[in-house]
C-alpha cells in the first residue's frame, strides 16, 4: 500500500467533507498486474457526511470527486463509493 497516497486521500476527504465516518480500503492487492493499476490505486470508500443531505447518489459521487481534485487523475485509478448521510445510517 502506498501510505502517502492513502493518507492524502483520507486527509482531503476529511478536510473538505468533514465526515462522521470515513472508511477507505486499499484494494490494490486485488489488481496486481492490471495495466491501470500502474497509474493509480484502487479503493473502496464508505463515507458518512451531513454534506450529502438533499443530494442524489450521482451528486454525492461528484462531490467526492471534486473533493479529491487532481488525485482522481494522478493517484486514483478506481474508486467504489458508498456516500451516506448520518440519517441514512441511523
């Protein structure tokens, strides 16, 4: 696992989306040998934030992508997202 890449992703999401829960899993070991894996990591994200209130799933994903900014082009090859509000997990 590239800790600096992992830490950058966590830090960016934590700072911008102020989540109540953030679970980021590095799935890189599942993609060894995959051509795209050389360009960036594979991750699974589960994030709970009040910032998602009133948003549909696509808009939530777009907000996550915007929050990650250039990391989506340089450090992340694949990102599976589950984005929820606190009310949705209660």
